[in-house]
C-alpha cells in the first residue's frame, strides 16, 4: 500500500516536473484565455441575461467565465504552471550547475573524433612567436581557456586546451524561469496585500477614506486628499490634451501638506499609495425648498443625488433625490394629457420620501415650472430652486506591494532570454603538436551546446577569421628559409 | 517629398520587388533575384523617408509625436519592420525564395493603409508617454519576426511532403534550402521575436501601470498578447526540450502567427478594450 502511494507520488512529481506538462499548460492557458476575451468580463448579471439568455448566463456564471481570470480554475492553472516551473528548475538546475563547476576531462580525443566542426592548420615559423599569435587568435574566437593539458613552454611538443565561450548562457533558462516565478509571486503579493479603489472627489471636496469594491468596506488611507480643481485642456481641434486634478494631500500625523497635479501617465505617489488620474465628470448639486403644509415650516436644502435629507415639520421624515435629468422630455403621445407649453421641461429631479419600507411614490419636480407639483395633496410641498453642476475627478487609488518584484522579474526575464535564446555556450578543443617536418599542427574541434545547426555557419566564419589572423605563419618556407612567400607556394 | 507620395512609391516598389522575386523563383533567373533585393532596399528607404516626413510634419503642426499612435501609423510601421527583418534574414538564409513569400505581406500591409484615415492626430492624454515608442517598436519587431518565420513555414509546407521529404519536380524546389534549414531558420527567428514580444508586453505593462494604475488588467489586447506569448513559449519548449522538428513545429508556428494577427488586428476590429486605435 505504502509502495503504491510512493510510486503514485513519484509519478505525480514526474508529471509536474515534465516539460511535456509545461507545453500542455502553455497551450491550455492560451486556449482558456481566449474564452475571457470573447465573453465580456465582470459585467452586470442583467447584461449577461440579455446577451446569452437566462440559462446561458447561469452556465457562464457557474463555469466562472464571467470573471475568468480570477476564477478558481484559472488560478489553479497558473499555480500549476508556477509549480511546474519550480520543480523543473529544482530538478535540472543542480546538474547544470555541477557541470559548469566541475572541471571537464583533459582528454581532447573524443571531441576530435566525433564533433562535427573540425579544422586543422599547419603553422610555420619561430614557435614562440607563433604560439603568442595562436593564443591570441584562439582567445578572440573561442573564448577563455578553461582546461589546460600539457604546457605551452618551448620544447613541449604537444598540448591540448579547452576553450569556452558564453558559459553563463547555460544559466539563461533557469534565470528566465526563476524570473517568471518572481513575476507570479509579485502578482500574488499584489492580490493579497494590495488594494485598488476609485475615489470620486468633487472640486473642493476632501476625503481620507476610499471604498474598496471587492471587499465592500471603507479603507482609511491615513492621509487626506482634497481636489482643488479639475481641468480639461483641449487641442485646437477639440480633442483632449490633458486631464489634470490639482490636489492637496495632507498627512495629519506629520503635518505634511503637498500641492500636486495628477495627470494621465503622471501619477502621484504618497506614503506607498499611488494616485492616478482615471476618470472625470460632473454631478448635479440641487437647491430645494421644502414646506411642511401643516406647520407652514419652510426650509432650503442643498443636496446631491442619493443623499437622504431631513424634512421640515419635526416628524423626522427623510427624503432623497433619486434621479436627475438635465432636460426632462415628455414623450409626444403624453403631450395631449398635460398642460405644459413645450416638450422640453428643463432640469428635473426625482424625489422620494424614505421610510422603513423603502422609497415611497417618487415624483419629479421641475426647475422651470416651480409651481407644478403632483403631490399637492401630500404633507410637503417641494420647489426646485437652483442647480449647480459640480465637476468631479475620479482618482484611482492603489497600493501594490508586488510591483517591485514584478519589475525585477521582468528585467531578469529579458536577461534570461538574452542568455538562453540569443547566446550559446560554445566549447572548443584545441591541440597543438610539432610535426616531423617542424610545423606546428593545430587541430580544432568545436561545438555549440544549444543550437549546433546554427553554429555550423558561425564556425565556418571563425575558420576563415582564424586563417586571416594567422596568415603570416601559414606558408611553408622553402628549404628552411624563414620568411613569408606569397601566392600559392604551398604544395 | 510628401509622406503620401513616398508611401505610394514604396507600395509600388514593394510590388515590383515581389514580382522580381517571383520571376527569380519560377524561372531560376539569378539576376532578377538581385533586382528583387535592390528594389526591397529602395522601397525600405522610401518607406523610412515617409515615416520621417510624417514625424517632421507632426512637429510642424505643433503636435509633434512619433508616428506610432493609430491604426494607420502602426500598419505603416508593421510593413516597415517586415521588410527590414526580411532583408536581414535573406542574408542569413541565402535563399531569395523567402522574399517571394514575405514581400507580398509587406506589400499588402502597406497597400491596406490607403484605405485608412491618414490625418495626423494630436496625442490624447493616455498616449502621451515615453513608453509609447519603446512599446510599439518592440511589439512590431516581434510581430514582424513572426511574420517572416511564417513565410519560412509557408515555404516549408509548400515544398515538403508529409514525411518531411522534399517534394519532387518543379523549378522552384531547386533553389530551395533543405527542409531542415528552413525549419531551423524559422525557429531562430522566433527565438529573436519572442524576447521582442516579451519586451513589448513588459513595456506595455509599465505604461499601463503609469497610465491606469495597474500593470495588468486582462484587457482583451493584453490577454491576446499573452495568448501569443504562451503559444510561442510552447513552441520554444517543444523544440528545445521536446525535440520537435518539421511539420509539427511548423504548424505550431503557423498557429502562433494567426494568433499574432488576431492580437494585432482582430482584437481591434472585433473585440473592445482599452487600446487606443480600437475605434480608429
């Protein structure tokens, strides 16, 4: 029983750390993500019903497709990818690290016997000078010597060396994968410990709390933001040039007060919280007169939409402005039934009395027809005295402790790609020996670890460059004479 | 010269270059291949001049900005990057047949701009960012690399049989690089395009973070770029660690390019989102 459990666990680990699973996850994530771009995300339930029907909307909701990227299934896929990245790295990295640390064997023969890219040169001339040039050329083309077998001292007839180039590129894939994990971690941190909220501030208004939609609670920022002015600047053709909120941020604990402008693409950071220009608009501010018919008590009230206010008469009753139209229009077919001189009635606000059963008998009052009041028989008489349109700015308030990790991950990711995709670890064995005729014979075998096919063309170019660099020593001197002969003197 | 004249000229030259590459491919005429190269290069110069002249013109109008801000400008730049990467690849691949499949893409992309609104518009606040240029350049270098890889995929699929062997007959095949070379070539160019796409996504995220206060918000454009990223990440893993070669990997790369095209055009035309030229 234990044995089967262990073997199941082993198999599970094999699956999780397999590259086949990586491939599977990449393609499944791509496929699933498509769904979320076709079904509108985070819409209102009634919109889904209108679009997909009641059953369709319920199925989508059940499958989590209405908020796909935050659904349990999608997060599970991302977690599996993270797990896969981590286990793959943990499994393969130590081996690569060891092979990079370990000295390679000192035997060049297997390389010379089997590697595809080979070259042989015969050099003639003073061995000391030839060796200096040879060493320099080899280092230029094939990198750093990492293994030396035999010495280069004069008189030693044979030595072998291993040159390596772009050794670090072997670490590239691990760097890239580790940085992806870092990015996922940053995202997780942001989701757990960050917040986002939209703060609506009218000109002149101040707030130190924001409403977190996701958690349905007010959050105290610990400092206050006041919107002094909201400005829209336009180009001559009328298209928007700049949205700017001029704000004052003040921290009551330290007494710091900062005046700043928040513009699109130019957020303001204050005590770890970032403020972005997000939206704007205007909302009405009404001046109403309410009279209690019984006591003849009359009050003037300044109020906004959805803000309950106390009614006169001392009964503690409240009313609310439910709705507002800049211009209330009577439908043409209704015109005959009314006594209005025109269809456009101008600014109108819809009032309801609030009691414990909810909003009672809402009715419109009109600014341009102050004496028109359908509720003449009711206990109150409303008049719509004045209207101000107040501009507001919508400031996105967010805190995301994960972003430094995400940016660090992004930089390392690019570095990892550079190492792994655009560079290759090249290994070259070189032997040098003196032939019977007195020439220095150099044999080269070279390979690239990751992209051997692409390396073939590069090696051919390297061969040519090597010959160019060593050209003074390539000609066999006649009858032991030193010096260089031009042309095709070699037999 | 005016921008519109230069663009018209480039369209014609690209068409010419394509025709000469085709002649080269069909009748194996060496010289016409070279003419194709020269025309592509000349077209690229005219094209570059057109982009520069638009840039200068925007400054003259007092609304100066890099010409990367709407669908027209992005399509002009897309075509430019395709030709650039095609010319670089032709040197690498040593076969001008690639020109015969890639130049028509550049030609079509550029010709399609004649249907678009080419008015120079001032930058709306969201586009006024230093990230704009970096974002557009990296994204389109990535897209163009995938387009050129797609060209090589077409050559591969057109000339090799199901078993990965060279189809027999036909004059074109004689000039064709070996199937393995084409396969490897498209892999190499995707290995360059993929980091570019990644940089494009990262610069886009950095930009979104400064404009909207969130580096990732699952907007359709963002999501599709991630879909493309996942497909090519899958492709690279399939090749590097799973040893995929030939048809299987070629088809995956074709799927990747289709997703790329949808990410660039389909999202704007069919889906709605935050991206500026979604409505343009």
